[in-house]
């Protein structure tokens, strides 16, 4: 549970901004979106491999 202490006289906009920041850091929304569809382990592994190849290619390109 996220708790945002609000001081006396503190702007509600600022408290809401703190809440949103804490909520974003928990990663709840990202996890929810990830769980909406099932990806086969082979597909996930293939995507990770392709990403690693891309990153390696970009690093070699910089050198």
C-alpha cells in the first residue's frame, strides 16, 4: 500500500504528484500490461537474443 504523508497546508497537487511518482516506481502498471498476454518462452528468448544482437551491433558501430 502506498502512503503519502500530507503536511498541513501542503498543496494537494504536490501530494498527488508524489503519489504518482511512488506508484510509477512500483511498476504495477508495467507488470499488468506484461501479464495481459502470454508469450511463449521461445518467443521471449528470441526477442532477448535479437535485442542483444542489436545492442552489440550499435556498440561496434560506435567504435
